């Protein structure tokens, strides 16, 4: 799994790539914690994610709860169809705000 | 029928080897790549549960996988000798999830039950046995209650023609689809709702988002052919007062053609 953090306006964008599974989920958790130290508005760019399991989902849910507690949010962008399906099946699609592109997610924090 | 088997130490770093065996068996069962992906995911989840709950992350146990593949039918069996546990009792899952009570493991179980045709926990005194069966998914009856066709009309505009229930999953898919269409340079789109049976407000807001965007870019997104029940929803929401809704696809295409010629 690749993870990269960058700032976009007052939000932090977490750019993910590769496989998010039980082995890599702790690294994702650390990256999300680091991002939350900078901003409670997180955007997860998932264009490069080919695979995510429940360990990865739980890290995202944890970050979501923490961000919400700080009046922020975690928004997802550019999910591939298979990854989007995992969010639908797990019911998390109704919890996370999703955008087709990262730029849309950045813009959504302006509104 | 062909069988596949492997036994590995019950540690996270060996899960990929179990998943590999299941992938090979799924390919042998002629499952398509989406179903192979689903089998990989549930195997990963099941192994994670075994490590976390049966072996409680400490015991030096093993996980054994045995698969039986025949055309369009895959049986996956996972065995462990950890603490006897029934995940169904241990990890009840609410759908959609309640974030305050979300249990680790419950998500994985939800994925297993959704993706597999059969999920059985068959523990005995000396081992736990998880049996799962997978046959090819039927896209319409399993995950999605809709289908979506996208094609270019003879006159040029793109036609998006969904069929079935336009639910929140469809809204997300539509958002993706139109985003890509626009990225490819198309600016004229007809959303033909003739075969839709139901529409949720999230679909309407997605349509309005792209209607607005395309209007700003000199393009257009129009709706045609709304069946009575869908038309009622569209009217109640007030969408028909914001954007044009045509009674037939041809009327929509004629309108877009006149827009093009007036440029």
C-alpha cells in the first residue's frame, strides 16, 4: 500500500494506492492519525486502491469518528467500482460522503 | 471436480497464501474476475477472524484451506483448531452500521454473507470449520437492482439508459459514469428513464449537479421518457421546474440538436 499526505486548502488529502488489508491497515491508521493532527477535514483519494478489506474499513471508520468529534469529516473520492461495492455491501456508503473526483471533495468542504 | 488444499501458520502474513489458493480454485470454477475478487475478500476476512478470535492473536495454530471447484461452483472450507467460536453470535452486524456499536469483525461477516451463496460455521469439539459456497453472481438480483447502458446516439449526444431501481448505489455509479463521460469531452447527455421503476432523491441531486455543470460549460443534460411513478417523484421534488424533461427520447435529441445548430 502506498500512502501520501498533502494539504489542499484547509483539508488534508490522503492519497492511497495498492492493497489495504490486515497487513497494511495499521500503516493507514498511522497516516490518518497524522492527517487528523493537521486538519479534521480529510479527503481519502482512493483512485489507486485495488483492494480494501474490513481492517481498512475500520481504520477509515475510526478516522471518521475522530474527525466528526472535531466538527470535521472524512470524505472519499475516486473509488474504483470494486472498492465502491465493498462500501455499499458493508453499509458504509450511507455514512461516508463520496465524490467521483478529489477536486469535488475539496470543493464540498467549501460549501 | 478439482480440489485445492494448503495449511499455513495462523498469522496475518500468511493470509495471502490462502487467498492465492482460493483464487486459483475460483478461476478453475470459471468465476469471473469480480467474483474471484469477492472470493479473495471473504477468504481474507475469514482468515482474519480466525487469527483474531479463534487464536486470539497469540496461539501458534494453523489455518487449513480446502477448495473444491467445478464449473460455476466453488466450495471453500477453512479449518482451525483455535478456541471454539461462532462469529454470528459474537459479531452481530447492523445494516447500515451503527458507528457507536460497530464491532471488529462484524464488517467482515457482513461481506461474507452478502457475497457468498452459503456460509456455514460447523464447529466440532476439536476444530472450527467454515464452509462457503460461491456460484456466479447475478448482478441484477444480488448487489444491484439496476443496470445501466451508456452509448452514443446517431445524432451525437450520449444516451444513459438505466433499468430497474435507481437507488443510492445507482446514484454513486451515475456520478462516476457522468464524471467520466465529461472527462472524455462529451457535453450533451440524455438520461432516458423509460425502464426505471423507482428513483431516490440522491439520484436527483446527482442529476442536478451535472445539469448545472454542463449548463455552465455550454452543454446540456436532459431527461426523457419518465414512467408515471418516476415522473411523480420528479414532479414532487420540483426537478421538472428546474430542468427540461421530455416525453420521448427523440424530443430530447431534437432539442439538443437545435442547441448544437444555434451555437
